[in-house]
């Protein structure tokens, strides 16, 4: 069993050497994000980019930000009756997630998602946060369903669906 360390990245050079494509294609733009935008997003506080290492070896990353979700994207059962004048709820956005091609199907992606839920739960004890949310393609929802995320029944935006998990 490998020991993993998960912490915010400050050096993006190693991240850029990893490959987040699927057989050369990058349908969700994750590889492009790492190559072109991750460093600026981190520096400009649009996201915090976290890396997952085993020993000295970087294997994956994710980005998280404070955000909000429009209540209309959530199922009616999620609406808080006493907050009917609020049109969006506070969330943690899991903006990007990738595991290097060489290290997939070992549970690293799932581990990072669980870590995000734990982080949101911890921060949610200090600042309001009702869900962890993300957007993904319809063919990738299984990974999140297994981790108790619900898919929004609202129509996809740019062919991506919204998924959310309520914090306990
Ligand atoms: C999606 C991703 C993060 C999963 O990482 P991982 O470490 O392999 O994840 P886990 O081992 O915890 O779980 C693997 C599961 O993810 C799902 N999955 C992984 N790649 C997938 C793909 N290309 N299409 C659909 N589902 C996929 C499957 O349910 C898979 O289950 P299996 O191992 O039983 O086949 C990784 O494949 C990746 O980086 N892909 C490219 C970038 C991407 O799609 N990011 C997600 C954006 S929402």
C-alpha cells in the first residue's frame, strides 16, 4: 500500500511534465488547464491547486475554489424552505481533477475526491458551505456517483453536467 501526501502545490514545473490526456485527447481540457492556466489560477487566487505525491513522485492534482450554485440547478428536495429569497447556495467547487496516465485505476482519483469532501466539511464548520460541486461529461459520472454525488437533472451546459454532494 502506497503512502500518499496531498498538499497545495507551489512549483508547477513537475505538474506540467505529467500527462492528463486520454490517448492523446483532452475532452475536458484538464491537460490544457495544467499546461496553460494552472499557475496563473494559483497565483491569482482563483483556485488552490493541490498535488498528490507518493514519495517524491507527483501523480495527480485537483483545484478547488469557493463558489456558489444556483438553486435552480438543484433538485427541489434540496431547497431550504426558509431561504426562499436566496437564489444560490455556497459551495466548494472542485474545478479540475487529473491523474497522470501511468497511475490511473489505482484509486487515486477517488482518494482526491474524498479528500475534497473532507476539506469542505472541515471548512464548512467555519464558513457556510452546503455542497461540493463539479462539472463533468456524461460518460464520466460513474466515478462521482460511487462517491454519493447526485447529477443535476438540468440540461448540460456545453455538454457538461453538474454534480453535487451535500455536506453532512
Ligand atoms: C477521471 C480520473 C481523474 C480518474 O482517476 P483514477 O485515479 O483512475 O480514478 P480511480 O482509480 O479512483 O477510479 C477509476 C474510475 O474512474 C472512472 N474513469 C476513469 N477514467 C475514465 C474515463 N476516461 N471515462 C469514464 N470513466 C472513467 C471509472 O469509473 C473508473 O473505474 P474503474 O477503475 O473501475 O474502471 C482520471 O482518469 C483522469 O485524470 N482522466 C483525465 C482527466 C479527467 O477526465 N478528469 C476528470 C474531470 S471531471
